[in-house]
């Protein structure tokens, strides 16, 4: 990634942010829950599309409190340093709104608004909320491109971000609905780390996995402008034949609520 010749605050690295961020953990815990509720509430509304989206539910948690979400490939575009680019060392990566690039990049990802809510559960403690962990989320844009890697967006870092889990184990990201590219079912990548400090070095990962998006809601989204290629790609794939979800996706298929017009919310429990 490109950097300014002068060392601005956003170029000092994620480790530069940590002391301030960690000292404000108590404040974030107090306001985090209310902020998440407000954000999710803004993405829901009544109407025919809302009813359709609300029915596109799956197992958002395990009946077996010891069952962990499956370990999956990070894919070729992780941005965690395991395949070239490392966005986790950049100051600015800890954020709730991942639609915009940060630092010296400036692009904004376009698409149907999607709020991503992940709740991390500790299977070693009877699937109680895992507080103080860190979740790194990334996914493609509406055209199927990954920032940092794909042609045209190698200098951008949108649709990537890290959040610390709140007192209920949850993290919330404001994003856009990802497109479907050839050979893959619509999905979102994420990694779970024991803490923000571990996330800065991409070490001690608890889980690397993927969230699947339901077919009926995806069809509604892909009928809108800008998702043209996704219509064809979705029709040529299925959850049962996908190279990641084909062996089972009961713990990875998100619950979708809201409307295409007003914004959607994807919710998933993440037992680790």
C-alpha cells in the first residue's frame, strides 16, 4: 500500500492506535450495545421485501454448545499479511464503517447497504459471549473485486475492518452487500483473534471462516443496478456445490432482515 512521504498519524500503524483504543475500552463497552441496536434498527422496515428477507433465516447458532464454526480457507485476498498485502498493521483499520477506504486511499464502495452483526461465543465456557476478542472482516465489492488485490482497486482498502467484541460478544460493521463472482456463492470472510493486540500481528487466530448469504435475498439484491454480473454467477452456483460451503453450512448461513430499499442486516453467531 502507498504511504505519504511524511508520517501522519494514520501512517504510524495499528500499534500506534492501541494504547488509546484500549484505554477507552470501558467507554466503548458502555456505548457499543446501544450503537449496535440503533444501527440494526435503521436497516429494518416493514414491506414485502422485509417479509421475504425475514424468512431467509438459517441456524445462527449451534444447538450443541461445544460445536465450533467450521475452519475455512482465507482465500487468495486476505489482506492479513499471509498473501502479500497486510492491512492489519495500518492505523485506521479498527472501524465500524468499512464502506470507505482510509489512509491515503479514498474510494467508497457502492452497493445495497448491509449491516454485519457477528456474535462471538466461547465454546470452552458453554458458548458464553467472548469479550475483548477481535474480528477482522473482508469481502468483495458489488463487482466481485477485492481491495488491495483486484485490478482497479489495488490502491484501495475498502470493505476491510477490525472491531473488538463488546460485552455481549458482538461486533457490528456497516458495509454493502457483496457481489457474486464466478465459481463462488455470495459470502463474507472473517477471522477471529483473541485480542486487538493479536490482530495487529495476525497471530494466535482462533478461527478463519466464512459467512454465507441466503439465495432469496441475494436474488432481490442482484436485481438492482450494478449487480448485473452477479445474477449470472449466482445462477451458476449453489450452496451444496460451493467449494467452501458444500460440506455443510448450518453454522455459517446468516439470518437476513430488513429490505433492499431500506438496507439489510446479516446476523450470525460465531462459536469458537
